[in-house]
C-alpha cells in the first residue's frame, strides 16, 4: 500500500495478481493522469454526439467513489461496448476535466478475465457499517414502537424484505448509490428522526419512527440491486408509489387499513419528497410528515457533502457539485481531531 502526502490511501496494490501493478483511487484522480487499471462498471448508456456519432458513457467506480468514462466511436469500433453494470473491466485512458467534472477518456477497455482479480474489496463501494448490523438496528427501532399495530406492520415489512433491504442501493446516482446504501440511509434517517421526536413532545413518535423506517421501502422495487439502473416499474411508477403499494398490501393483510393512524403513515410515504416537482404526489401536511421529509433531505445532502469532500484542493474546497449547487468546504479541523484521524495518539 502506498499513501499520498496527506496520509490518505490514494495508490495501493492492485486487485490483480500482477506484481507491481497499482490502483489509483477514484477520489484521487486528477486531470492529466494516465491510467491502466481495473474498475467496476456501475452503469452504461449509449448516446450520440451533436454530429451524430455514437459514444458510450460508462460510470465506473471503486470503494472511494465513481467517475464517468467516455468511449468515443473509434474506441467502440475496436473494443466494443458490451460492458454490463456490475462487471469489472480493465481500462486504459487519461483523465480530463469537462464542465468542472473529472472524466476518463477511454483508449482501451476489456472485461476482467476469470481469476484475474484476487481482491474485489477496494473495487466495490459499501457502507461503513455492516449491512446486517444496520438491519438489526432498524428492526429494533421497529420493535420499540409502542403501538402494537404500527410495530407489527413495520416489523412485518422489514422481515419480508430483509435481503433486499441489506443489499439494495438507496439511489441511482445522487446519494448512497451502492449496494447496502439503502439500509445505511434508512438507519441514518431513523436515528435523526428519533432524536427530533424525543425532543419534541408534540410529535407522534410512533408514526414518525414508522415513517422514517418505511419512507423509502419502494426503492427495493424501483432499483436494481447491482448497477445504477432502474427497473421498468421504477421508471414508470417511481419508488414513492411502489412504496405506497407495499405499505397497502401489508396493511390489508394485517387488517389495519381502517385504523386512524394508517392514512397518516400513508401520507408520510407519499409526501416524503416534499414537493410535486420532486416526485411527491402530495406535500407534507402533518408534523410527522414534515419531520421525515426534512430529515430525509438533510441525510441525503450530508452524504453528498461527505462524498464531495473525499477529494479537496489545497484550500479545502471540493470540485463543483451540482446537487449542492456549489463547492463543499472541509472547514476547520482542530489539531486533536486531525491527529486522531491520522492515527496519532
């Protein structure tokens, strides 16, 4: 393993059995870099230039992030364009800056041969915490709901969808867009909602916690578990309506659809995106729906901020991030915190 001047792991032993091969992490790529290394394909899209020439836009990544990789027409003719999401590829090319975003211009590309990759861990993104542990935490939150009807509904949904919840991403591109990202996001949102509900006696805690746990349940039908892609149902209906249907199905089976709280829980799921232009059929109209909406938005933006700050310039600013509509700033860090992060006593 090789570390950069700041002490971060930027170049490391490659995931191949070829001695001396190194891997430069996505977060440390910069314009002018020339590459010959492996990545995982996260998504693939065929497009056309303004002049009508074919090109392919791949999103490739490793454990530190993702980056666009462009295959222009001459590269496609020589190396093809069949590189499905989830597969590993070796590509050669150079890093350029386009509209203040880094991208790889691919010169050569091929699929990884069977047995060629001896270690896949640093080529795939994953949650900081173990997904199974996060699922157990989310289940405990569901079981802690004092209303037995609401608790039973939440626990049933979690139990029936355990595998999907621990493996699916939370988004296609924006935040938590990796396997296990969904459970990470759900737990993070629920932790924050519990803190707010406990601090605000006017909040119906049971409803707020249930809404936090279930607000994105439709993602397990909207997204594919591997690769940054949507299902047909995800494209046509979206996760808000798919989540609404999951909730209604279990509610009907449990015989609780006529309970006074059930419609309010439905409302949280339907309104958690806040505004119609962002995919919400209705706007939040209850205290609990407002809390879940704003905490969901906050959690996604904090994750985007963290990922933007994974690579900063000498003054602590990230590159431009369209979701933040600006550059993230790392801010001041006390010497004690810096020593702790660097492993010093």
